[in-house]
């Protein structure tokens, strides 16, 4: 026996073992997803494969499911579009009550140099409208 006749079966095993294991993993994930989709009940918060979150309001149909995505807005989805059940963190309500609000991007107070605070600035900044010049476009298209 030469060396190549011994290495060929080993090479075949090295190549096909990962393929076999990944197939088993995919099959297990598919079974888990199907069991999740069949066990959904009204009130469950779910995420679809497109990333939309909502609350299940009707799961009585065999192939579809009704999801409320906003107050009073109910959409119908195929059960296969449900990716996962979303579970909110348990300590979320208590953590929000303990935290103090954080101000982000606050404008500094401008003084007059006399030790007095300049009160001529408005507390709400006016929103400037974007320019309608051709050169100001970020994607190169003509504005206006």
C-alpha cells in the first residue's frame, strides 16, 4: 500500500464530517423554529425575519398570525416569518426609575463677561432649513 491510498479516505472524512455536522445543526434549528411558531399565543412579543417587532393578537389560524405593530394597527403574517419570541429584561422597570435623566448635546450657556448670564438666547433653537443649492447634495443629485 502506498501513502496516497491511505490519505484519500482520511481526506474524504475530513471534508465530509463538517458538512454532516452543519446539516444536523440546521435541522435542529429548523425544528426549534417550527415549534416556536406553533406555540405562539396572544400577548407574545415576537420579531419577524425582517426585524419588525410586535405583539401577537390572534394565533388561531394554521398558516398565518396577526401581529399588532402599533396601537390599533394589526398586520397579518405567515407563521414562517416569525424569527423569535422577544422577552423583555426583568429588571427594566426598576432600572429606569433609579436612573437620572442625562442631557446629551446641550448648548453651553454664553456669558456676557460681566458675571451675568446672557438671557437673550432663546431656550429653543430655531431649526434652519436645508439649503437648496446643487452643490450641497450628499448623493450628487440636484436639489430643489
